[in-house]
C-alpha cells in the first residue's frame, strides 16, 4: 500500500487491528541509538525495515547484529537491512522515519529529496527547533518535501528501553487526524503503545522544549542545589513550556500528555537522558567536550530568542541559554531567578 493512498483514507480495519498482517517497507534515516531502536520497533510491528546511516562502520556493525557505538550490549535482531546508500534506502518505501538530529535534518532531507517516493508519510522522530531559522521541524519537511505528509513521533522513551522491547507509550501526531491514527496503528506492537493526535505543533513544541529543561534539571542536580530546587525548576519550566506552546497554537491537553509533561518528567529525572547528563556535567564543572549530542543546547538559544521576540516570559529558558553561552554562572542564574519580582503562581 502506498503512502499516497494512505494519506487520503484510512487503512482497512484488519490492518488497523493487527498491523503485522499488512507490513510496510519502512525506511529509518539515522543509525544512532534512537534510529536503531525504532528500526527494531518497526521490525516487531511486522514491517520490513531499511536503515540508512552515513557511517560505514555502523552499517557493517548492524549487519553483524550489533551497534556497539550507540547501543552497546544490545543484540540487533536479524531483518534490518542497513545501508549507506540513501537512494537504495528509500526505494519502494511506504513510510520514512527521520531520526537524524534536528540541526542536520535540513541537510538529510535535501539529500533524500530526489529519491523520496511522492505521497508517503515522513515521520519526525528527532526533537528540536532549527537554530538558524527558528523553524519547527515540520516546517522544514513542508519546505523541502511538499509532496509528503508530515507526522511526528514523540513521548517519554529512552532508546535502550525501546530497543529491548520494554513497555513504552508514545504519541504519533499529524494535522490529518486519520493519518495520525493510521500511523499509530501501524507502529504499535506488543510493548509499544502509540496514541494518535492531530496537534502536530503541540507535540513538536513539547518534544523540543523539554530538552532545554532537562539541561536545567541536570545542572541543578550537578550543582548540588537539592531536590526542592529541581522540583521547582521542572514545575516552573512546564509553565514556560505551556506559554510558548500557546503562542504557537498548541493545545493545552497535548502539553499535559505524553509528548509534553510525560517526556519532561522522564528526561528531567534520569542521566539516561543525554540532555540531563549534559546539564549534570555542566553543574559539576566537568568538561563538556566529547559528551553525546544534547539537542537542548542549540534549542535553548533559539527558544530564548523566540520568547524574547514574542514577549513571552521564559526566565528558565533564558537562564539556560545564558549559562550555555557563558554569559552567567549557574549561581548567578539561580540568584537572578530567585530574586525576580513576586507574583501569583497562576499569573501567566
């Protein structure tokens, strides 16, 4: 079944109730931890899977049933066809999962453009805001691949958990409610429960901004400021997330769900989160070079700029951006936050 047909009508009821009965050819763009984990999830959901990675060593390792650079100690089930040829990866695909980092998405889509089958859905699985333009990732897809419907998969999920097949719930969003439901049904498997949403912008905003607050939570922990400070930061951070979400037209209930509050709680409480780990090292005064990619770093700067341009009160985001830019220390940022003028808690 082609994505062109799918984007206009629902899949048949048999396929909806049991995605494995009518498997797709799913292409995953990105051979990192999350890309590999999602490739395994798609395999479990009954699809044939191709994974594109630029690194030949990663391609060869996946062919051997492992990805030690990104998912050490986790066996890669046979059935994933890995390749460094993007044309071959996309040939005959029914659906594409874009799992490259947010700041390299534009380059990846540009490379894929001439080989992308028209009409098939592209599902964003990275989280962030483009640093140079302030564009949400869906806007980049719509600019470069206007013939492909865009969706996003997000929610509280660590790559290692998904790769191991541990119970995980996520949300799949698209502006077309029918498309979102179809994709959620297709992607769901025994230990991966996918909810659907038509609030694409809300899901994107929640996924992008939670990374910034995860850095803040890690920094608070690393600096030894206490559990009370961390709880206050996460709670007030969620207020800022809702303010910015509202400015973009996100629905409040979306931000209260898996892709907003759910993802925020997960990534702000565990060093498994790359953003929390980055903030932890920052708070401890450790060297940051060589740490795994933390998408919250570029997102913090552009989110602070967007908030300032739109007149949105976002002091925590602004503080994180200033700390990362070396303009203030963590102690100075905390002092500034704690001495802001008092107001009622619900004053937005």
